[in-house]
């Protein structure tokens, strides 16, 4: 069998272990216990599969120079479990609440191959199983009965390559209509069910006969390319670029793409904005087009509507409800600027006056340039003037930092806007605006076009808006480049703070952040003194990894005066890549082995999660109130009920078994995921193998995440590459042009 290299053959067995599964490509390495034969290593795009599932794979045997004989999968199908071990793993997978690995073993021990039939037809017999009392039996029977309605669905979906966990998610969305929905439009699953991407939906479609240039398939492919580009930050794609990507994805000619785009435009699913060159015609998803338009119009409305704080005597609408009437407030009064708790330099005073005068104002600058000092002074002035204000930031960590630095309560933008998914989304909107005089948003570079749209919709036209952020940081994770577009439009007044204050000149983190932006060589700590920035030269990836482990085990705990057990919460590894020896996936495995090698655990897609592991939320989950990039700690794992509980800053969030893929180990995270966060210590591995991601804004963002200490471990060549590479992440957005058009006034210009 094994010697039939390069000959197409099939084997069938049970997945006993998923060793590795890439989160994006879904390339999988798994151990298959062959029915009636030996175990085999199978490799290929096996997605979605779970441990304990029986599959039939077709492919060829190949010998890997390092890993030996492997079965390279060409295609595969799901098989209902027919062995004792398969049934046990199926029941113990967490699919049926109340049946974890322990009770799955007992049930199979009692009923053998008849177990599934007993659960369906004679459920009371499970009371005879050791350890199953009436309460647990009732839970198991209720859970199994709820599954009976989806048995046909599960068989149907798994027969088309959908694993148990994803099949359960699909069923929860569509219920008894699942099979009808899949047959009617399988591509809808990619948008309505988390974890179902276009490729899986397309494979489902192929199984039911939707292939080639079928119009539904081509239109779905076009929408997928546009949505994928939005995930990379673009608000639109030029028609030529869209057609090229869609043709490659779907393997159809560009004429079919043009027809599909026109049909989508007719239905109002995309907007086409014509250009002189048809290939440059902008194709927008309709929600992003409308968001750009609304943001530009809202900014123009704010800039052109008088303030309630200046001019004629007037009261705010929200004060009338409480019988309050106040006259205009002179926010530029010299009395308000005297005896401030922090002395401002002339540039800061000028910026403060302008910020209080303008209806929309942007404050930007790098670390150490006084943004926080200016913000604290503005708040002191607003308090003296008895002006109401609200503080917000895009993420929980950024809001917490804002609270700590100002002494005032700051909320996430979602909390400020009272986001409630069960009640239809943002409760603060044009019909229910925020009732404050001034709104200040920190870390504004992280705000994408959709969130800015919701924020502006909830701002009363007479309210002031102040945006604070570092425009040199990486742009928002979501689509758009809002802060940069506002500044570049020259339609919004801006203060750019450049001066580094004396106390911050002592910080090498601050000094080196600015040297990175200027393309200059970095300054390092003198061997005789311990300062807050260090570079440790190592050439190979293996040397870098070993040095990082040694730093975490010994040197950093000594420097910080904390125990090795506490170091995990104080130190964050940031890396440019996901793959490779120094990528997030491998670093997380190594650091988990270093800091949390044993204990209660579950396996998921080749990754082990244990109690006490540091984890990160991977997507916004508004129902749970956790967001992409939030860090937490696993506090309990209930294998029987299939639940993981995570502590996010003393708030416990519970994950069901089909939600486990929302979290990932976070001993090491990507630099992109660190935006808006700040850590006591940042350790940054840099190697030339990261060359694709070695550019200035990546390095700048990583360095500015550190508060007390930044340590770069890597090669001088990799560091030089990152500093030299001025690659700017250009995004396709139309906001700048829309702002200029909406205001249609001479440019206001820049300050300083």
C-alpha cells in the first residue's frame, strides 16, 4: 500500500488527532487510524474535520524528506461513525450537552454499536448506565432530542464535507430549513454563519450542481472578493482589479464578471462609481459606499453648524428637559487657562484653544509629544466651564488606558453608543443622540469607516468632536483610513504635535519611535545602565527563539522584580507573521509549553487550550461583549458540557463548544492585533524570514506598544530592512474626496 507512490488510492478511518491546521488556508496535518490497518499521517486541505470523525480520503502516498511517509489528500468525504471508538469520540466531542468524554465512554461501554439507536429509540435505558442519574439523564435526553431534528441535516452537511461543529452552527441559523436553504443558495451561508467561508460554500454548491459560470456562483464570487478586500481595509475595488481577482478565484472569463457586477448593481448590492477609464470604475459594497457618504456629510454638518457653547445665549435641548438654561460659555477665556494642573507649551496652548473653538478637531502626534497632557488640560478647562463631555476609545484596553490617564470614565465606542444586538444594534443614533457638549475619542486611528458612521450619526449637530490619535500607527483593522483621510482632506482643522518633551527624551522607547519614522538608526541601552529599550543581536531563528525563552524565564522577571509565574501578564510577544518558527502559531506552542505545560485541557484544530492559558478574542462578538484583540485568561474548562470560561479583566465570558474557534492562544500575537493596546513589556523577534512584513509602520506600531520596556531580539539586517522600508499601506477609500466635495470651501490648512 505505502509503496504505491503517486498512484491514486483511498483509505478510510477515524481522525485520532489533528496535529496542525492553518487558520486561513485550512491546510491540515492529521493522524488517521485506518479501519483494519495502521495509523497514517494525512495532509491536505481537510476542512472542516474534527477529532473522532470517520472520513474517507482519496489521494497519493508521498515521502516527505523530513517527516517521512504521508498520505496527500486530493479529496475526501465524511462517513458516519461505525466503530466503537468512532461513536465514543463523536459523542464525546461536545456536540451533545451532558455527554463529554467520560459519559461517552460509559454509554458505549454499555450499549456498544447500538448506542446511537438506544439514545434515539430507548433513551430511558441510559438510566442503567453507571453515574447517570435522573438529572443528567434528563439533560442528555433533552440534548439528544434537540439533535434528532437535525440528524438529516447533519448527515446531509457532513456528506458534503461540513464538520459537526460547523453543521451545528448552520442548523442554529436555519433550523429545519437548513437543507432547503443550502439547495436554494449555499453562498448565503458564507455571510450568515460564522466560520463558513466562500470556498466551503462553493464546495457545497458544487455538490448540488452549481458550478462553472452559473450566475449565482459568479455573483457570489464577486461579492466574496469585495468582502475580502474590505477585510484588508479597502472600501472599494477598481473594476479591473476586481475582475482579475474574481476570474482567478472562479476560473471564468472577465465577461462573466462584468455581467455579474452589472446584475449586482441593478439589485442594489453594489455601487458602481464611473471613472474615465472603465477599468478604474470603483465598485463598492453598498454599505461601505453609503457609510463614506454619510461620514462626509456628517462632518460637513458639524463644521457648519454653530456651537451651543459660543455665540448667542442658548440652552442645549437636553437641558430643557431638566429646566436648565445656561448662556454661552467663553471657552477661550484666559481665566480658564490659568493655573492648570499641567503647564502647556505655546504649541499646546494654541492647539487647546483651537480644539475648544472648532466643532471638529484632530490632534495627532507620536509618543512623548504631549497628546495626553493636552487632553488632560482640555478636560480641566471643560470641567471649569461646566461643559458636559464624554470620553471614548475603540477598544476596551484603549478606553481603560484613557480612564487611567485622565481620571475620568471612558467607554468603548460601542458602549458609548449603547450597542445592543438583541434590540437592533446601536441605540444611540440620529433619533436618540448623545446628550453632551463635547465628545473626545482617543486612538482614533483605529476607527474604521463603519464605526465612524455610527458615531457621527449619534452626535447632535451642535456638539463638538475632538479626535486624538497617532496617524503613523497602522490603520484600522476594518475598512477605511478615516483619521488619515480627515487629515489629508485639509477640510478638518488639525494640530500636529511634534515636540518631544524633556522627560520623554529620557525614554529610548519614545526616542526610537521617532527615529524609526525618520528612517534613522536606533539608540540602544548602555551596558552599564538599564533603560527602557534594548536590542539583542541574534542571527538565526533558533537563536532568537532560545534567547526569548531565556529572557522570559530569567532576565525579564529579574528586571521587573516579578515571579516567572506573573511574567505572562506583564510581557507581550509581538511578531510580524503567523507562520514560521517565529510566527504566532509556533511561538504560542513554545510559550505554552514553557509557562503552562500541564493541566486540564481541550484540543481544537491542532491547538491545545488549557486552564490558565492567555488567550485572545479573534472577532467582534457583540452578544458576549468581547471584541477582536481582547486578551483574557482561561479560568475553567468543562469537557462534559463543552464550555470554556475566560476572564476578561474580571468579567467572565462563556464559550460553547462550537464557539471555541473564537479564541486563540495569545502568549504571542501579531503586531496588527496589538493596535490600541499597551503592555508593560514588549518583546519583538525580528528576522529576515519576516521580510514581507518588515516595514516602518509595522516596527513603529510594535515599539510604541511598550510602556516600561521594549526588547528587540533579532538580526541587524532585519532591523535595518524594517527601518528602510517606507511602504505605506494604501487603501482604496473615497472619503477624502467626499469631504472636500461636501464642504466645498477653501482648505483650512494645518497647524504647526
